[in-house]
């Protein structure tokens, strides 16, 4: 059986991972910034520029999807951490109740 302290440690690790994932999700949003900044009518025009614009839109869509998947994973880790903390609290209460019963009436 996993102890409450071990459950708390696992929960803390999951929260750390969730935090790291959120940082990565933020970093993902800027992956195309350099390309998007250069992609305007002053840089180039014509059919190749139009085709590239479609490609760039597709990349942006996939990056947005990846960012959302990362954020969803972070939320799942947080939810799992909450569950572990609840289990730890339940175990502590059970242990306390058991100790009080073993002591007998006051």
C-alpha cells in the first residue's frame, strides 16, 4: 500500500510536470513568429507567396492543435495530482480513526 507521504510526493511530481508542460505550450506558440513576421506583401508577392500562405496557415493550425494537446495533458496531470492528494487525505483520516479506536474511550 502506498503511504500518504508517497502519494503526496507523486502528486507534487505530477504538478511539476504539468507546470513544465504549460511552459512548453507557451513556447510552442512562438515557433512560427519569425516566419509570420517576414510573410507580408513587402517581402514577396505572387503565386508562390499565396501557396506559402496556405502552408503557413496549415502549420499554424497544427501548432495550435499541439499546444492544446499539451495543455490538455497538463490538466490531466493536475487532475491526477488532485486525486492522489484526496487519497492521501483519506488514508490519513483512516489511520487517525484507527488509532483513536485502538486507544479506546477517553
